[in-house]
């Protein structure tokens, strides 16, 4: 009873702080929106004729920032490899690292050939891009004003590539320690083409027409729906269809190397600044605002998860704190460029509490084996973040965005909910179909003997440790 009362008090504290943070955010409104110049009204008789819009031109500072951000986001995939690898048993450490590392190679080629064109190419009915940019045809070093008027088109392309790389890598956490490597490769290529590319176009497509969720007015600054909901819900489908690990629920399966998990989480936190702040696509005020929101939400969620776990289980664990940090990063991702620092604190707190109970309580009650909590953190955290954007977004932070419910516009919350449902349903259904077809044709799981031996030896013929 005491533990339950403590948990309730934490939840009450979160919701008590909600109105206070909103009022505080109102008190500290900037007089000018971030990244916007001051406009002085002059009499009509004194106004000069409107100057034509400047032609798109590469800006050295913006280009440098986007290329640095691209490198930061690329580093997140090796960081994810270490984060996941530390949580599996030692017989599967190399197999887990290999899944993330090979995705970096596979999707980099797919993106250049057809992935970028499908995701960002000339619009086809708001659903998908065309193949007009196949092999980066027409994607050069001049800016594309539909996406970014101050950086080379190829800089935008390769920045978006790193998002396309890490998204299927997130799914691997759901089926760690039991999937055939050959089937995994085919699944990854098909999933990126049939799930990620269309959803990216729905939300971010602008060339020759908008993707349908973009046209609806849904906001996703850096990938809450495109990256985290799509991968998290797909991870749930994979966990349900592939089934539990041999011995799950009856054998102890603790992380084999928690320091490796911490190192991976630290690299994710570091790289996430490129993920979110880089999505401003320029080195100005909006990137700064997204950077601050990202760090604030991450730190708040890490601390919140540790406190809630302490109250619920009696001790705060290192694994819990780093899981909370990732949950906060996920939750703030769609909102990073639209919310104030105080709102990011609320989003971080909610991310820490909600994702903790999703991982620690809901998963065990429902009984599915999401090995490394890909759904509990990315699916749940991404959904929370997308809906929180509909609550906390403010044009005072980003005039190109919209106001959320707490700033007088309930319509945005409705649009965010539509985006969440559409993304989740599409990702789950298509992923389930892909897995069923692959299971019938190639087989999804390794044999029981190979699972007992471990993926390192059975799939790759090597061991992560020689001692």
C-alpha cells in the first residue's frame, strides 16, 4: 500500500506542475518568436515596393551545422548497438551489434538508390514520392527550396539518411537473441521501403505537393511519428509474431554488461542533439531552442525514472536511469522545435513515468517478450511526445509551427492524434504482413539449438569474448 501511495503521489505531482509550467511559460514569452526578426509597421505611403524573395543560396554556417548534425546522428546507430548489446546475454553481444552496424551499410545504399526519392521525391497523391530522384538523379549541391533554402540538397538528403538508418535498427530490440540474420536483412530492406519511406513522405514530403499528414497540419519536428512510433509499433508486431525467447519467464536473462549500456546511452544522448537541433536545418535560434529542449527533457526523464523506480522497487538502478534518459529523448523529439524549456520539463517527467510503467508493469502483465523494450520506450514514448506536441506547441517558439491545446488551439491535438493512429495502424499491419510472408518463405527464428548456442557463434561464427 505504501508503494502504491508513493506512486500516486508522483503522478499527482506531475499533474500539479502542469498548470504551473504553462503559466510560467506564459510569463516568459519572448517578445519576438525564436529566429524571427522584429518588424516595424510604417505608413503605406512610406512603404517601398516589395523586394523579390532572395534566390536559394548555400550558407556556409548552415551547411556546416547540418553536416555536423549528420555525423552526430550517424553516431547514434553505433551508440544504439552498444546500448542494445549490453542488455543481451554475452552469447549474443556480437549478433546484436551486427544488426545495427549492417543496417548502417544496407540503408545507406537503399537511400541513395530509391529510399530518398520515395520519401522526399515529387509527391504522388500525398502518399509517396516518385522515383524521379532514383540514384540521386537531380539531387545535387544546389539548395532545394522546398526543404532547405540555405544548404545543398545533398546535405539535406544525407542528414535524412541517418534517420532512415536508425529507425529499423530500433526495431531489433524487440526480437533480440532469436532471429535469423538472413531473414533479418530481407525484412530490414522491405520494411524501410514499404513502411519508413511512405510514412516519412506523409509527414515531411513537400516536393510538388505535401504528404497527407503534413497537409493535415500534424507536427513532427524530428521524428516522433516517422521514427519512434513507426519503429516502436513495428517492434510490438515483431515481438508478438516471432514469439518469446526460449526460457523467457523461467530463466534469468539479466544484462551482461551494464557499463556498455551506459556508454551506448551516452552516445545516444550526445548524438540526439544532431537529431533534434539539426532538424532546424540552420544554425540559428530555432536550433538553439531545440537543443535546450532536448537536453532538458532527457535529464528530467532520467531523474524521474530513477525516482519512480526507487519508490516502486526500493532501489534506483543504473539501467533504469539510462532507460529514462532515452525515454525523455524519444518523448521530446516531435516537440523539440515547438515547445518552451518549461514545457520540455513536463514532457520529460511524463516520459519518465509513462515509459517506466509501460516497461515495468504493462509488459509483464500482457506477457509479450519485447526483449529490449523497443515498444515500451519508442512506441509509447513517441506516442506520448506526439500528443504532447498537440498540448504544448507554441508559435512563440516557432512561428512556422502552430499553437497547441494549452495555447488556445485544440485542433492541433486532434491532428496529432490522427497522425499517431494512422502511423501506428499502417506500421503494425504492414510489418505483420512482412513477417508472416518471410516466416513462410525463409523462416524467422533460428533453431532451438542455435538459440541456446547464441547468435554470435550460430550466425556469425565468432565470439565477443575469449576469456
